[in-house]
């Protein structure tokens, strides 16, 4: 499947391109995601690092995760907009901040719904998870196949 997705920061210094269809898009309502977005949830789109290219000056820093393994966040050096991150455990993948894409992507799952702000109503209860989901049961078959091909190479 060939598709190109584009996005960037708010000042326009940093632009990125994704050369393949994303693996999965999810919204996270956990406390950390609220702090880092300054909002009620983050939306992340998972892609392969190999399909990603970025232009412009990027800065990064490492932050802790719940598991203690950490992740690296990348943001525009000029305006500070946080564009994507890389979890240390997810070797081949990046998580793009979906709202920085030029075109929106609807989340396929909501995670940490137990921490969701009470005034947010998610109409599709089937895609809500109290905390994390089981990937094998949640991701589309096509994405699982692409992931296992990538990780076994
Ligand atoms: Zn910027
Ligand atoms: Zn979160």
C-alpha cells in the first residue's frame, strides 16, 4: 500500500513525511499524556522509522515511561512543538503526534480510559480500554503482519 502523509510544527520550520500507511492510531488519556499535551489526551499514530523523513532543526530529550524503560521525544527547536517520539522498547517504530499531520486520522483505540476526563464522551465503547490493550487482539491483521515481518528481519 502506498500513501504519503505529511505534517509539521506550528512555526513551519520542521516538516516531516511518512511514506507508507500507518500501523495504528490510538488516543491515550493517561496523566502523563495530559501533562505533555497540556490537554485531555494525546493521539499517536504508529509508523515504521524507515518510512519517516524529517526536515528542519529538531531537538530531543529522554523521558521516563510507566515501565521505567523510557522514551525519547522530538520537537521543533524553534517553536517547541512536540512532533513524535520513540519508545526504547519499540525498536523499528516511531509514534507520531497525530494532530501534527496535515490530515486527521480517527483513533482506532482509546487507552487509559480509566483516567479520561469525565466530560469527554467516547461514543464507540468497543474501542475503549481501561488501560493498555493486547496488541494481537486489537491491531488490524495487516499491521500485525507488517510488524512481524519488520521485526524478524
Ligand atoms: Zn516549529
Ligand atoms: Zn498516555
